[in-house]
C-alpha cells in the first residue's frame, strides 16, 4: 500500500492530531498520579514526541514500500 503524495499533508495532520491527544492524555494521567504540574507537562511532551516519532516512522515505511 502506497500513500498518495497528494494526501501526505492530510496523513501528517492526522498523525499530529493523534500525537497531541496522546500527549495530553499522558500529561493528565501524570498529573492525576500526583506529579507536580511541571513534571506532568514534561511527561506529556515526551509522550507527544514518542507518538509523533512513531507516526513519522510508519508514514516513512509506507512511502518506502
């Protein structure tokens, strides 16, 4: 399955939205577990970064196929 290059921007936008949702959920869960707000924001940022890296890797694999 190849990704149409015309739809690449749409796939990146969907991946970015997914990553933001994962980051917010990670930050909220960290805050609810008792971490200070600054540490919860950092945890959410790390979750966002990991999810977006995974999304970019998956898109890259589809482009290489």
